[in-house]
């Protein structure tokens, strides 16, 4: 799952993935984009974990209720607790935020 927080000029992209391999791949690909490393972060976690929004906030990655865009590509179909995964996404989003789901 990818999260976009803040305007593109000073915002940040945060990846959340269950596997270490994909987290490493995210970091490698982010480095290829030519943007400052501070604009990209990754957290190894399950998107359906209870407390995920608080964990992201405590790590200083995003603020709850301040994410502009959540993108999920092939993640939610693998979640055991789909209700919790959706809840996490919507808790993170701003009131006018966008949630894109491709499964």
C-alpha cells in the first residue's frame, strides 16, 4: 500500500508491505527516481494490523487524517481482516482524500 502525504513539492511517499523483500525493492526503486530520500519511507507491516495508523504516526511517517492518497495494488485481496485494512486506509486519509484500490 502506498500513501501520499502533503503536496507533491514537499510531501512524502510511504510504502507499507508485509514482506522485507518488497520493502527493500521499494527503497531501491525510490532511489532511482532522483528525489530526496526524505521523500520516501517504507514500513514493514500488515495493512490489516490493528494500530497501523498509530504506528505510522509514531514513526513520524504520516499524520493520521492527513494522507491525500492511498493506493493499494494487489494488497487487500491478501488481507485476512479486510474490514480492518479498509478502516486503516480511511483513518489515514484526509476528509477529501482519495483511495485507489486495484485488486
